[in-house]
């Protein structure tokens, strides 16, 4: 029997959704820096790396908080997956910068165009994270609507990727072909990761209905 005057204390519930939003905001900052780097501002490379490092720290805090939480507003599985896939986005941007520097091959106009669409996609993901928990109705839920908008931006990127890789076949410079294809492929992979985040937002919201 519980002694008179004593109280039950539940573990403090950390705001894990706010932590996820913070990770998304830093990811957006890093991907915007990546887009500016791709457009010719080489100094922004350091900002991409800094954002990637900060996201790693935010992800670790989120994982620790979810593990220790008595209850969470979303399924722990969804929180882990969303955080992990977001981490892949900023990691991909950082690794593209690293590969460009290692090859001594700067980004071109096509890469800049695709990078700008990455930033647009992550911006829509941030909007979606701001509305998490609103349900999964396609006609009314702002989280899934923003997730859909993120996917649409990446479909545009996919078309640019197909067009530019086709145009590379007409180049006589083998170095340009190899280096450009590698950088384009890396950006396309980041785009796929953005779509994965959007799909997971849909999945998490549908389960709430």
C-alpha cells in the first residue's frame, strides 16, 4: 500500500517532436548552404559540414530522449526512422561537397539547379514537421500536404537528372563525364532520401487516424 502523503512520479516526457523539428531546421540550414555552394559560393562548404555535425548531436539527443521516455506523441519507430532519414539527407550533401573537393571538380549549373530543388524539398519537410500529429486525412492534414509538396519538388529534380545525364553522353571529355555523373548521382541519392522522409511522414500520420 502506498504510504499516506506520498505521490506517484512519472518520468518527465521530453518534447521529442520539438527535437525532431530542430534537427529538420538545421538540416534545412545545411542544405541551403549546400545549394549556395553548388551555385558557386565555395565558402559555404564549411557551413554544410558544420550543419552535418550539429545534426549528429541533435540526433543523438533525440534517440536518447526517445529511449528514456515513458510515452511519446508518435510511435518511437517513426521518430527513429524520421531522424535517421533526415540524417542521411545532410550526410549526402556533405559527402557530395567532399567528393567534389577530392576530385578537384567544382559544381556546374545542372548541379546547382538540382541542389536548389533539394533545398525546396527540405523546406517542405520542415513545414510537415511543424504540423505532425494532425492526422492522416489527405484532404485536410497539413503535414501530409507538405510531404506531398516535398515529393513534387524531387520529381522535378529527377527530370533534370535524367536530362543532364543524357547530355553528358555527348561530351568528349571523359573526366567531365565521370566527375559530373558521380556528383549528379550523389545528389539524386539525397533526393531519394528526401522522398523517404516524406513517405515516412505519411506513414506516421496515417497510423494516427
